[in-house]
C-alpha cells in the first residue's frame, strides 16, 4: 500500500456478489488500511470484504435490499426517510475520509444526502448502462440529475456506459471511462480437445440469456454446458430447468450455483458463452474468459464490443439470435486451430487492456485530480 493514497470511504448498497462488488473488492484490497466500507445490506459480499481485514460496517435498509442488485431505486415516504437516515449515518462516517466513493446509484443518493451535512469530494463509479433496458425513464432522470449536481467525478466501465450517461443528460466533462482491472490467472493445463463443454458464467437472471443458450444447445448435438452463478431469480432458474426438459437437453446441462473458483472452472471448458439479451455495461466474464485463454462467444451489445474483436479475439453474435449462437458454438468446436488462435490473442488483448496495475494507476490519478480541484 502506498502511503500517498487518500483515505477513502466506499459506499455500496448490495450484499450479493456480482461484477460491481468484485470490482469494489479489488479496490478495497488495494487501499487496505486507507479504506473503510459502508454497506447498506448484509450478505455474502460482506463476508468477502471482512476477509480483507478492512473496516466494514453494515447499515441495514429495506430500501436498498428491495429487489435485485440492478434496476431502478424506487422512492416513497418510507424509503425517503430511510435514505435520510442512511445519509446522516454516512456523514458521520465521512469524518475521517478525504474522499467518498459511491459504488451504485443507491449509494450515490445516500452520499448526496450525506454531503449536505459534511462536504467531501464525491466520486461515483457507474457500473450500469443507464438505458431503458435496465432502468425506468424517471429513474434515469433522477440518477443523472443527482450525479450532475453532486458528483465531482463519474467513472464508468465502458465507452458504451459513458455515452449512455451523456445521452441521458449527464455532463460530458464529468464522466471518464475507467476499465476494470483483473489479476492475471496462471494457466493450468488445457482440457483435451474432446471436451465439448461450454461454460456460462454469471447471475441466473433473465437478461443474462441462459434460455438462449439452452435453445442453441438443442441445435448442437454432443455439446454439454455448465451454468455457473447464483440463482438470483429462482423463478427464472426453475423456468430454465423446465425449458431444458422441454428441449430434451436436461442431461447435457448442469447448474453449479455460485462458485469462487471461476478462473479454474473456465479453464476446464472448451468454450465460454456470454449470452446477455440486454446490452451489458461491461461484461467481466468476457475478459475473465479471455484471460483464461478460452475461446469466447459473446453478444454484441453495450460494452462487450469494446472487449472482443469479432473473429480475432473471440466471436460476437447478436443478442437473442439462437441460430447465430448455435453456429458460433459449432465453429469453435469444429475449428480447433482457429479457436486456439483466438483464445491466445484474447489473452494478450485482455492483459494489455485490463491489467490491475493500469486500473490502480488511473484511479490514483483521478483521485489526485479530484482532491486538487477542491
Ligand atoms: N462470478 C463468480 N462466481 C460465479 C459466477 C460469477 O465469482 O459463480 C463472477 C464472475 O467471475 C464475474 C462477476 O461474477 O467477475 C460477474 O460480472 P459481470 O460483469 O460479468 O456481470 P454482473 O454480475 O456485473 O452483471
């Protein structure tokens, strides 16, 4: 840890684990004793944060836990009172922080209230695409106007997310793209060419497109799949099991639940499919697949097109296109030499664009600028 790092208070609303949380975890590790974390719900993410040794406090709130991680935060009399309460407690915690980092729209609202009591530079990391596929129009207006009024800087994970912010009325001079950074995993031995298994990694929730993968599997014989991820939406997960039986692919699919050893599991499959049906703000699993040097197939929407160059470092297909996905899976398994080359180029590209060192350097630069603008 560098002694020059500012003291930073991280705010986050969710207790579950997804991309935004894993990104925050790596920042908390980097800032070490200079960091403190306030969470607005308890859960497995708190346990992960505790393992870093950094001070973590949970201020429970019904408002922040209603619904899943994404989506539009809703307001009524009760939730407004809750946000004020959280804002008050956050202002107290801001006493010994040089800068506040809000890690979600809900955290941004709370930080904005806290700032009325105690002013500190506020950085908001926007992990989401502010588009109708993910948020209501009124929610987007509220989020963007709050950021315009209260944030000193907005950082985001892709050009696509930055453009959506500006299209929604966000101030262009406020927002900067700061790609996620990843640890580079060692390469364990490759699975044999005979491994005709695809892996789908991510929360099981409708817009991640697991149903499209099942339909594609039904068109490609002898290929099996593993679904790795938390069943965030249990109804959708049950619907997937029913669909698998209907398509008669139930014996070729395994649900593994949430796993911490994603890098290792990625190395064990012949190809990795990312099938999101709505534009993905970034798509961490796509970069992780490239770093694992596996051929990757991803849907071309949102930030994913910034990560993969079609036919060079992976294959891109249009969202919801079952035929295109089935064709891409066939291409990966029927052309092993081409697949191997794409996987090698993918790893090189991911190491170049998405290293942790680059990310931490850029974050420190942003914080220096924000603190010197005061
Ligand atoms: N992930 C995990 N265990 C699982 C499934 C996913 O640790 O069982 C991780 C995955 O490695 C990735 C993150 O969860 O780092 C998901 O990030 P992504 O940007 O792909 O999707 P998000 O959840 O943010 O929509």
